[in-house]
C-alpha cells in the first residue's frame, strides 16, 4: 500500500481490460460470427461459451482487483470463493438439466406424449 | 490500529486478534455479499430453467432491447453496453476512492465518491428508461388462444407497427367500476384497435408477413408466407401492445416477468447502493473518517458497490448476450 502509483496503475489496467472485454462481447454479439454460432460444445453453442468465459474473466478481475480479494487471507478467500463457485456450478447444472428435461416433456416426444398433453 | 499486540501477549486468546485478519465490518459485508450472490444465482438459475424449457420459442433479447434514446433505427445491445460501461466506470471511481482513503486524502475521496454517485444515478436513470420503453412496446402484436405471439414484418423482415396497417378503430372501451362493471375491470390499457381491425388491414396488404415465436435452426425467428399467415391470423384472440406481467408483445410473458424481476432487483440494489454512498459521502465531507483515523467505511460501501457491478456483469451476459 505504500506504492500509490502502482495501485492506481493496476486499477486503470483492470478498467481498460473490463472495457475491452465488454466491447469485444458486444461486437461479437452483434455480428455473431458463423463459426461461433453454428458449432456447439457439450450442448452449448461456442458463442455462448465465449460469452460465459469472458464473463468469468470479468468477474475474476472485479472480485480480485476491485474488491481486493487478492490481498485477503487465503483461508478467507477460499471460504468466499469456493462456497459460491461450487454451489452455483452445482445448482446451474441441476436447473439446466431439469430445464432441458421439461423442454422434452413440453414439446412431447412419442414416449412422453401423454405428459405433454397436460401442459 | 492501536490494538496491535505486543510480542509478549501474542496469543489468539488474549483478545484483539481478528479471524482471518479481516475486520469485523468487512467480514460481515462479505458474508452479506455471499448470501446476496446466492439470491441472484437463484434468480438466474430460475431464468435458465424456464429458458431451457422454452428454448425453441424464447424471445431473442437483441430483437427486444433495440432502442437507444434520441434515435429511431434499431441498435441491438448498444444501449445496454453503455449502461455496462457506466457501471464499470463508477466501479473504478469507487476503487479509486478506497485507494485515496488508504492514503488519507480526504479531497480525493470526496471527488471520487461524488463521481461514483453520479455514475450510479445515470445507470438507474438508464434502467428506468429501458423499463419505460419495454412497457410501452414498439410495434404491437397479436396473441393467439394458446398465448403465442404473432408479430408483423414486411418482406425484408423489418418489424411493422400494427397501427400502420390496421383498418378502423376498436369500439371497445375499458371496463371500469364507474360503468357498473366491477367484476371484470381492465387492469391494463385497452388497445385502440381490435383483432378484426388488424386482420382486415393484413388481408389488404399482401406485403405483410407474420413472424412467429418459433426459432429456426439458423437462430432466427420463423417468418411465414403471406398465405400461411392468413390462416395463422385466424387463431388470434387479442391485441397486445407493450409488455406487462400478463401479456408481452415481444413473446413469452415469462420473459417480461424475469426481466422485471431480475433487473428490478438489481436496480433496487443500485438504488440502495447510491443511498449508502450518499450517506458515506457526507460523512467524508464532514470529516468523520478523518477524525476516526481510517476510511474503512468507504472500503465497506465500496465492496457493496463492486458487488452490484459484479451482478450486472452476469445479468448482462445471461439476459442480453447469451
């Protein structure tokens, strides 16, 4: 904390990084490159993977640089970060799997035709 | 600051030591942020659940939020990108205020906190404008018996306002209590045109097409031919203008529900963040923290403010981009 200039420098570096990532996201979101939009990986389009990974990079920099998580005690950091990361990964997996199942029920494959009638 | 233990009493049980080396206030703020993050995760997970259920008919956000103030041509994503920029920038001024606080530079803290508050106000104002535009709607649509939305486009695929081709006006007036109809009061504004008016106008205008909610393999919404549209329009039972909790001219009402709920809850967080920022701002101006010897309160409110920014990063991705 004694080196004021290096702190401010890092803040501005993170700001420009977040800005550049956002601009790239918006740009890709508008033009939707055919390669990213047409291919998918583990049930998710590449373009969505692209957005999600960039979002996680942004989240990392906000938490670690802006919220000074990198300067906290490592056990405290793990307490916060691991809790949310593992729990949210779990709940997203469960909810999205269930949502996909509900979709199958909803449009009704032959097997579940009687169920889809109930919606 | 003066509670630093001397080497003789460097025991964890002697008092004055802090778990994880984090001050009480900051730790509690982190705990609050963790629980709040779980709340927002729950919202976004619920959104994902419903979106996956209706994956083949969900509204495409870029076609919904295309409005930019003072312009008329549709500009997907630009306005939201501007809002994101404002929030990120106010996050930077907040962290600069925290940094200035570490160096006990009161005037710099005041300046940066003021900039943060202004950024927050611009963001909340932008969000209010976006809500207003969304509630008001842009082109109007028909709703079928089963709740599907039929939008109208010309042969180039550009959206057409139903008022521009409808023939005649609806004679229906709103049911209200003073007309003796208390059991079927209209809770929302009654459209000025009816399904019959729109249908008549559609038949007279062979260039028009119907855009359904179905998403094709290429990621675009299905556009029917004029002939197919003519048979589809027979299923329409109502005119929808704008969006509310029950009807939504852009597609699934659930989309509007999630939009109001998630961005509303986030907007409420920004609003309360501004209020807390203003309180801390005046404390800084009055010199409260200068007397106290440290600016930890600025740090704590900064944590909250960054969290609000963090949530927006996820809302931006999962509501507007993906």
